[in-house]
C-alpha cells in the first residue's frame, strides 16, 4: 500500500463547472501540479497492476459533500495519470475505494490518498477459493468412503 497527503483545499466540482472553460482549466491544472508535487515528495512508485484508490478528506469548510468529493477525486486521479503512477483512470486500471469526508472546523484541510494493488486481493481470493474447493472434494470423498 502506498499513501500520500495533499495539504490544502482542492477545487470542488462547482469551482470548476461554474467558470469559463479556460479559467476552469487553469485552476484544475494548477491543482493537478500541486498534487503531482505531493505525489513526488511521497516517492509514490508507478503501479504495476490495477489500483484501489481510497481517500479521507478532512474538510474545514461548509461546501457540499458531493461538490468536494467529485472535484477532489477528479483532480487526484488526473494527477496520478499525468505522473505516470497509473496508466489511466478507467475501470480497467482503477477501482475507487472509499471516499470519506470528515468535517472538522478546527483541523487543517487535508486529503489522505491510499493506493493498494487489486491484483493481490484477487490472487488471495482465488487461492482461498481453491483451498475451499480442495477441502470440499476431500469431504465428499470421505463421505463416499464411509
């Protein structure tokens, strides 16, 4: 699992959607560059398989939850793609995990992003299923003998 933090408020969906497209593009691009700096400082390694990306957003504002989560998720996924950490943010490469919003007026605005390999989970699930299948066969054979 890899974790990095983004300290500071990223634009929400409304911040990007309610402006002229050029202004919105500049704001999103500046936010992506900041996230890329956070990714580089955390020394995040490029993913070799599908990633489950989860976020915990500590918010000290009164913005709508859907506004915060959609804008933040978009900026972070695009930054991970631009950095080459993930190939693209499509469903074949990324699974969105939990996106939790914590409200705390006294805390600094920050985002914790965690990335974990999905393939490892799938392999362990397959191994577990295979073990159950073998155990089931052994039980059936035991019943047939007895």
